[in-house]
C-alpha cells in the first residue's frame, strides 16, 4: 500500500478525494473515476468514488471539525475518525463479514477509506418501505455476541482489555448520548423537539419520579460500566442490509460500556419501526427482536463455554447472571431510546414519516407509554416475549 | 524548584538519594544529612533522609522494576510510580490533610519525593499494639467521601472524568488484586498459603458454589465499574496515624473502580484486627466501622446535595440507591479481603501474629466463616451493625 503522509487537516473536495484514492492505488491506472459527496453534511463528508467501467467503488469518509446536531455548529473532535477506523478494524478481527473493509485511515486528515457498500440499503429505509431482511437479526445477534464476548473480561486478556478500553475513551461522543438519550428527554430541556399536541403526554413523563429514577440508574450504567467494546450507536440507520448481507457502519460512538447497550438500541429501533406499522405487519419486527436475543445468547454462551479465559467462567450461575443483566439493561436502554427518538432532538423517519397526523400522534403516544414501561419494568420482563406484551398493553 | 533531568532508570543508593534531595533544594546548604533505606525491598526502595540538626526529613520512594510477591521476582511496571504520585496529587486537591505532600516526582527514575511522616505510626502496627486512634475512622470516612465524590460522575465534569480515568488505567497492579484478592483464594491455587490444620475449612470454601458465584460477581464489578478514583489498596498498612493525624500513603494500585472497594478493604482490615483481639477489646474496631460509614455517607450526601453537577442528582431515591450499592459492595469486598488475608498469598500481622497456635487457628477459622457470610449475605446487611451481628454469629 502506498504511504500517504498528511500532517494538516483540511476538508477534502471531490477532486482531492479522487486524487487520494488514486494515490492509494485503489483503482487501476487511467480508470474513469466519478466522485460524489453523499454525506448529510452534519458531521462528516462522505465521498463515493466509482470506476465507471468496472463499477467498483470506494468510500472516503472524513470527519468535520464541528457538528450541526443542535441547529448550530459546535466544535467536535476529529479524533472520532480514529475511533471509527479502530473500531471497524477491531470488529473486523472478530466478525469481518459484518463490517466494511477498511483500506486506509489517516489521523490528521480524519479520514477512513473503506469498502463501498452501495449495493446495500440502509436498514431503516428498507424497514420503512416494508422490507423484512430475513437475516438481519441473525447477523446482528452474531455481531453483538462476538464483539462483546471477545472484548470482554471473559474473552480477552484482562490487562489487554484495559489498554483497549483506554484507546477507546471517547468523551465527546459519549456526551452526546449522555445528554440526548439519557438526560434531556426526561427534563424540560431546550434540545427536545415534539409536536405541541404531545405536551400533556410529555409533561406526564417529566413529572414521573419513578421513571426519572430508573432513567438515572441507566445513565449511571452508561457512564461507569466499562464492560465491552460497544458500537455505541447501533440503530437501524447504522446498518446496511440486503436479503442476505448485513454490514454495521459508523462506529464513531464506540467506547467501553455496558453489554446491553447495543442490544437495547437495536431492539428500540425495531420497536420504533413496529410502532409505525399496522398491527398485521408488525410480526417480523418482534421476530427480529426474539432472534437477535436468541442468537446473541446462544453464540455468547457457546463462546463462554469454549473460549473463556476467566477462571470463574465455569462457576454455575455466572453466565446466567451475566446474560440476565445484559437483558434487563437492554430492555431499559431500549426504553430510553424509544422515548428520545420520539420527543428528543434526533427523531427517526419511522415515526416522523407517518403522514396522517392523528396516526402519527397516536404512534408517538404509544411510543412514550412503551418506553416508560420498558424502563420502569425492565426487571420484570422474563424474555423477549415481554416486548410483545408491553407493546400490546401500551397500545 | 530545581529541575533535575533524568532519562535512564537506575536504582538509587543512599548516597545518590541524598545527592538528589540536595539538588532539589529540600535541605539548607551544608545540612548534616543521614540517609537510610527503610523499604521492605519487595517492591520499592524507600529512602529516609534526615537533617541531623533540625530533625527535618524527606522520603524518596523509588519503584523497583520487579516484585518479589510470590517468592521469586517478576517484572513489574515502573509506571506505578507515576500512578502513585499522580494519585497523591489528585487526592491532595480534595483532602490535602490526609496525604503526604509530594515535592517532586520523576517518571524515568520512577521516584516520588514526599513529606516525611515518621512522626506517625503505621495504623496496622498501632492497632496490633492495642491503640485505638480515635480519629482514624472520621478521617478515613472523609478521605473516601471526598475523593470518591469529586472523582465521580456526580462531582466532576463527566468528560474530564473519562480522561482522568484514562490516565489511571493500571493493568499490572489491578491484576495483582484480581488474582490475589478475587480469584486465587477461592480456588486451589499455588499462591495460597495457610496452615495445614485449616485445609478442611479451606476445602469447604473451595466447594461452596454459592460463595464462588458471589465472589465472581464481585470480581466482575472490580473489573468493569469505572466509578471513582480509588486508592486501590486501602488497608491499615497503607495508613499512617497518631491520636490526631491520619495520612493515607502508597496509592500505587490507584485506578477507577467501584465506589465500595476502598471502604470494603478498610472495613476488612478493621475486622481482621478485631479477630485478633479478645472480645472485650473489639468494640473500638466496630465503632470505627460504624463511624467510617456514617462519616462517609454524611459527607458524600452533603457534597451530593450542594456540589453535584449531574442533572439527575435531585431525583428522589438516586442518592439512596448509590449509597446502598456502595454499602452492599463494600460488605462483599470486605468479605473477599478477610478471606484472602487469611489463606491467600499476602497475610496480615494481626492474624499471623497471634502467638498461641490454637487461638490463631480459631481466629482464622472465624475469619473464613465471617468472610464467607459477608460475601453471600451482603445484600441482607442493612447497616454497619450487621458486621457486629455476623461477626458474633460466626464466632
């Protein structure tokens, strides 16, 4: 691979991105290349460069030194590009089939050059269109099980784990989650964003001391439990999918956190999609939740039995305890995600895209009741069937 | 302060240590200095340099690049000297009255130059002599409350906290605790060390699945909960004391861990001393445990109410939940410490120093029963009174 030395950050242009791809030797000489910037412009530039003859492409993702998440720019560390490429490489060492191949990264330019996945579709978009992606949950269950196990104190040398966790300390991106997922939606904070009609429902949430206490406990877990390397933002918009392939992208929020967090985010985004569908089309979403958990628990357990380096691994009851806590936490984290995607700063197209206003408001009210129940009753759910039950009871 | 550049590690001699103190300007010119190496030679060199006229002294502590903890040398990072001096400085920013003043540190020489505390006595030694140190628990309770609160997500900026935790990642020293406190004593491991007469009692422990499961959960907390900056080895041998002064030394095990850990280690070492005393002399130890907790909980709560930066701090029930978990964990950690100091690699003079063999064995059997009950029943103890009760019930 060609070595490209860069020492000063500058935002790439389509021309410079193409030149970089050529310098890196990613295309044959003289290939007719076309480059388009396809990012949303809020956090990153994303260049899609394609050889017009072979149709082969690459992606160059470049972090911008600011974010537009709250309407105006705020400075945001470029180090997240390093976190992202390191996370993709770490995940690839366990589940190469579920992440894009990283060809090159450059810390000073804050870029990651990686596999073009444009033959796939963002799962959120497909789910909104009514697709079901039959293998999605099997793949995500395996992705979470393997990345969690092999980065945990059970699956890797416990001293190396501490150093790996040290390299993924990610204060700025974690703060976004701490604020937008775990805090602001539970208080009358100006980042919140919801229809006026929902105000009575939202104020009921804000005055719910029991809910607030449980949300606080979940936030504390997120702040303190350095359990496994998480993707950190595993919603359906961070997943490319087709009927037979699944690729997890955008792990710039990666950090060491509680094992249930990625599971909870994923569950929540399946629930958010279910909330947007008529009842008779919801079954595939609940089936996905069941299968994600079953595949996760089954693979994690098998790895535990065969690959654990922890002396206590064979202790009767320990694996059950770890899985039980992962599940309970996942239910609670899912509740936080459902609520914040309904009334917080960053919504999802699944709910916001419901055209008929009364139906949209009804779905959002349902979301708030569902999220609340998942948070406060997380210890009472005995399995993924509980999602179906609580979903129905809060309709 | 004079700047002393050193780039290559070499163990100091008494002569070189004296020369360093002079170069640092810690003594007046021409002072008649006497230097003695007073360390135990296992992990560190400790030079005590005294001006024979003024009787003023300093301590130069130098980490050795090996440890003799298991009978033979094993390599051990010199970075622990940096951890130690940084921890002392961090603690000093909250409770300067309870740590030695650090005058100088040098990373390449692995040295910390600090206040001479030889007018005080190691608390373990004094307690064994029957001293009671009336202010010991008040001071340690305040030390733990303030260092814990101000390094937690409630007492400091949550992004700065992550960076502080990153600077205290301490794999090698944590491994010693993970092995010697949380693992080896619960398995038939060759680091264990106990009288042959105790073998039946020890084997009962090793065959106790419930105990092993609970010890495993406590170990996992130690491995994963990055809650507050801990001293990491807060036994009575890490505390200098007199009737009116208390100084915490030797924080080379410092790292971000569960809030109950330092409390538990301290409780356990008070219990180990109580185990070595006749019943009528135990009361001061239990009083110390009560007061440590009461002072800790009271100061921590006051700081929480007046200084917390966490939006959720005012949520009803949250402080109680944090304190309750700190207490339950402390009880469990205390149980692990009592057991490992009885049958593990590193014993305490409190128990080993009981001259009459049958009395010593009886005290150690009591210790094993006490430690076990604290671990498995930690959730049932409602307050520090529980230590008295379980102590009496396991006699």
